[in-house]
C-alpha cells in the first residue's frame, strides 16, 4: 500500500461529486464521501455523463443504483436494561472492525491489516487522537490484544503513508491529528515491556520527521514552513496545518457556504478550516479572530500549547528509546531538542499575569487571549514549575469547573469545542495533570463530576456520548457541524480509566 494508491472522492468522481453536493443530496457530506461504489468508478462516471443528459434523469436514483451508502452506525450503541459497565464491555464488540479488504478506488477507506476500534456514529473509521483514550479503556477491559493491534495499524500507516492521517480515509491524507502516538507506545511498553522498542522506534522517528518536515529550509526566525517554525536561538516549535487549501471532501457544501461570506480569502480560509481539523478542536473560539464568526478562523497563525507539549513527549521518548539501545549520541540529540522545547513551553506560552498557559500567535508575536483547557497539557506532562501549576489550578477552579465537569473554553459560540460542552480527553488531561502536582482533591472532584454526568446521561438515554453539556446536566451537548454522536470510543475509554479501582 502506497499513499499514491488512494485517491480522494472529488478526484475520482469529478462532476458527479460536485453535483451531489450542489443539489444537496445529503445533509451530511460525509455520507457520500464514505460511499462504496458497486462498479469501477470509471464505469460509473461514464454512465453518469451519458445518463445525466437524458430527460427525467434523477441523481438520487442514480446514486442509489450505483453506490452502497454507509449505515447510520447506531445499532447496539444504547442499552436500557444493562449497567453502564456491562454496556461498555459489550460496546467494544459493537465498535470493533475486522481487517479491511482493499477496494481500489471504490471506497475512500484506506484498508488496515489488523482489527481496530472506531469512535462510533458517523465516524466509522479509525481516528488518530481518539484512539489513545480508547486504548485506556481497552487496557482496563483486559483487551491488550486490541491495544497492540491498534498500534500495529498506526505503525503500518506510518510505514506506508509516511505519517498517521486524521483517519484511514483517502480524503484525510493531507493532514494528521494531535500526535498521541508516543503516548500509545508508552502504554504498550507498560504492557509488553521495553522489548518492543526496536520494533517501534523507527515509526516514532518517522512520526517526528513528519511534524518537523520543512525545518531544514528555515533560516530566519518567525517564518513558518508547513507545520514548523523557527523561533529565536534555534528553538523550533510547531503549528497545525493541512497540505491542501480546498474544501473538505466530507464537508464540501458547508465549506463553500462559509466561503460565500468571505470571498476575499478562499484558499486561505479552506486551509485554516482544515488545519483546525488537524487540531481535533473543530471548531472553537480558540482559532477565531471573532469568536462568533467561523469565517474569521486563523488556525495556522497560532502555535498551540497542546501540540508542542505532545511533541516534547515524542522527542523525550525517542531520546529514552535510543538510550535503551545504547545509541548515546542520538539519545543526546533528541534530549537537547526536548530540553529546548520545554524551556519554550515554560516561557513563550506562559502568561505570568494571568497565571495560565496560552497558545502563541507567531504572526502578531503575542500570546492568544483565549483561555482554554489546552492550557492543562503542561501539567499533564509535568512540564511546568510548582508555582505555575498552582496558578493554573486556581484558574481551573475559578473559571472552568462546573456541575458536570470542565467547560472547554470560556465562550459560548455554538461551536462544539466551546462552552457549555465538555469532552472526555480533556477531562483526562486535566485530572491527571492536577494529580501530578498533588492537587488531588480538585482532580478527584473533576473526575467524579464528569463520570457522574456520564452515568446520569446513560441512565436517561442508555447511551455514551461524544460530548456533554457540563453546565446544564439536563441538556445534552450540542453545537458544531453535526448532531451529537453516540458510541463513543474515547468517552468509554476515559470513563473506564477514571473509575478503575
């Protein structure tokens, strides 16, 4: 399998793809993006050209005849007669997918050689950063076989594609997601021991090289290239990006609708939307110049605090692995990179007056003003001083803590990664981060409120959800580009890990 073997649906189907979206055939653009052709696409495209010229042609009928559309994917996601733990145990089988069979050009799915877990709902493929939190639950459930299979799939994608894409779809091949691969490897080392290091170290280095690609051409400070930017004194930091500047295939109609309001920056706006998808926070006031206007999105102008903490962990783990293999010079080199990044995280991203970690706007040479839960990552990775941790803790108690857990940002914008929503991965990061600095009472309070909210919603609906309203426990989470999804991989994983005895 090579990256070049996979072609995105808009390139495969051309005018047929555009007509499906122009006519608004599907409310959710991901439906056609994930459809499977019943014949070779060349035959379908040729037939479409001929048939569409005939009187009475109905595109909806044509699509039904030549494509298998993805199922809704909600079967088995809810339980009304089981305890939450019984439900979660059975959900792993519902979310389980067997190794894929290659259907060259007939589907956007990139086949994976090992079994894997999908998030649920409309997300019927493996997702990068979701998977780390899913793995926490799989380990707790004693499914170490699936933990290893998931890691083998990610290593397979790094080897064949060159990096871990957003998900195993051809339309995701221009972007990744928050780089949790090193944390996954750390988890597997905890299960199988250090003997796996020679097997996985090359893929860790390849993952790092993907994020640092373009570094060699950066001779001046504050001029980015792809996902990397040189700061002063040869410190290299990173941003989210996307290699394409076109509408997202899975949200094609939505992106064009947004562009209608900002005709002055078509290509730039498409890339900014895609870059926010690489962040996993799609979408949030975190990325917006005007918190109430999605078309003001400026993702690539920010150096995100969470991304740079994750890449510090990757540098540090590579250094540790080389040391285990007695490759002392390579270990030293990566250790220096990690040391420089740590100093930058403690300095560049820190606002002493506010007592919090922020994203850094390299374009304006100043910190962002958006206070978000991404500021908890330095505590999760033990990257800040005791004084910094204490000030962050005070901010969390004062601004973020609600009856159902933690809000993600302090603004209510209608975007799903803003208030009033809370998300499982960020609750895990926050609770573990606070516990790292001995703020155990607050860590336990956060975990208790979050898991109680999970149980309350499950009791009322029989479902585990992708996101939750933590400000009003009688209301389900909302906002964003699609309805609230149930299933749900990372919620299940974090719940099981938080409630482990």
